[in-house]
C-alpha cells in the first residue's frame, strides 16, 4: 500500500536548515525531502487488543506541516520514531478486530483518539496523566511495547492516516455518532484540542478574550466559546482576510487585521501603555484571557504584554525555542497554561471525554465543522496539499484533508 512517510537524519536536518531557507520545496520534493510516498506492507495486529482500521478521511494538521518543514523543536524528538506514516486527524472503518476487542466490529466507523498512552503501550501500572484521563500527556510515551510516539502519526509501529490502513488500540476508538458526517469527523481532533483549551481556561461573560491566529484551531476556539454559551467579548488577531472573515462568522466580535497588537489592545480594552527606557511598551490592563494559537516568540511576547493583571494565557500553538521578557509574568501576576491534545474533563458535574461533549455540540449545530473543510486531496497529491497549506490565504484554505473514499 502507498504510505506518506516522514523521516529525518541529523545530516539531513543540518542541510535543510540552510538550504530549506532558500527553497522550501526541498523539504517535500527532491533527495533531501523529509516526507515521501513509499510502498509499505499492510500492518498486522500486534496483540488481541488492537484493530486494523481502513482510513476514510484524514486531516492535514498545522503540526504536520511544521514537522515536514522541521519547525518543531528537537526537544520532542525522543517521543517520536521514524520512519513514521503521518496523519493523526482520522476517521476510519474497522477492517479487522483482535479477539480482546469488545464493542466494535468490522465495518464500524470510528474517530481516532490518537494519543498513545500507557494502555496502548501495554504498561500495567498507568502513569498519573493516564489515570487522570489525559493519555496525551503520558509519562511513558517512549516506553512499553511500542516505539516512541506521543500519538498515532509519529510512531513507526502504528502507521497513520496518510495510508489506506493503520492499527489502533481498542482504547483509541470513538464510534462515529449518528448524524455526524465523515467530513465533520475529520475535524474532530482539532475540535477536541480547541474545546479542551477553552474548558481549561473557560471565559466568563464579563471577560475580554483575545484569540491570536484564526486558522483551524483559532476558529474552533471561537466556536467553542460560543457553543458553551459564553457572551464575552471575543477579539481575533488575524492578518489573512479569508481566515479573519471565517472567525467573524464563527462568533468573534472584533478583528485585529494586523499592525500593532498593543495599540489595538489599548483601543479595545482601555488598557494604558507605558514606554520603558528601551524596548516595547507594556500595558496595564488588557485582555483577561488570551488563546495564542500561533505561539511564536513574537506572538507570545505581545500576548504577555497585552494580558491584564491576573489574566490567563493559553498557549494552544506549538512553538519552538523562544526568548521572552518575563517581566509581565510577575508584574501582572499572570498564568501561562500549556494546551495540548485532549482527554477527559469535568463537564456539567461528571467526567466525560472531550469527543463526547464535542459530538453533542456538533449534532445540535452549535459548532460548524462541515464548513471547515475547504480542500480535499488524494494521497498522491500530497505535494499540492502542502503547497496549498503554505499559501492558505491565496487558496482560501482552512482545513485540508486526504480522502480515501
């Protein structure tokens, strides 16, 4: 079967660090490419607790693009294994079940819960994160019976959604709810990320909220806030006109289309700007909650300055090494929260998986996923898909997916 695989060596990494800055196509085309379409055998079940899944549709994530372009920090490399078949935003059909799998049968359509926690690794005594229902933050993601990998799509043993078949542990299966389409299912994973981030930094009606970046995650953060019934003021900072317009349709109240973020913050929130002897001004007052869906050094620097006293900044994007002035952190008693993947949360008095909560919102049309998918590709067209994701504004792209239908 054809499989889109990622792999990189240290010499290749060093060469692309220099040459890739001159020509980005070298990352996905030519002898130095980090990603290639290869012939691979269909995966076999490693134990009775696994299933083989036929991929129906798989979303192309911003983290996939960052992986291909080597934008991710090498710090996470011990928790990946290469060569790996990419793709983790997956809707598929059960093709084969192990004897230890109950509740699922051949032909069932599932959404993949992609983290590879203790149970998938055959670890009898689960870590604290897995016991609490957050396998995405598993402390054993480089241990156990599987090769290292935080989630399906960066583990060489499981395969991924950019191939016709992959394997999944029974604990990774979420049955596609009735009334939800396969196209919608392909966006469930990023919805889970966004909804989890919002529930862990939940705005109140009197909050002033800033969302930085209106790509898929930023859009879904806005939609999640509105789906939870919060009437707070939501401002989105996004220079791309198409993505910005989609965010306004999703429920944002105000738009910062570019320019000086701090100046706009003063105008929107009434914060006061103070100019230090050297460097960028710092604000007193500002937004009470910020969801930074870019998480670059530039956006985090500005986020901390635009965040008011006692405010909380959720770092939803995945950035590399950054250099920050931490003065606003102590001066304004700020909280900075990491946000990554999804799992179980307390919701309406009970512990529920984020996919269960999300499915109810999608079925009630409180969240629109169908309109998020703007481009569909065949696997063989992966280079074209990468090009579209590199120029989303030009192609009016939001979520792109690979379809095997």
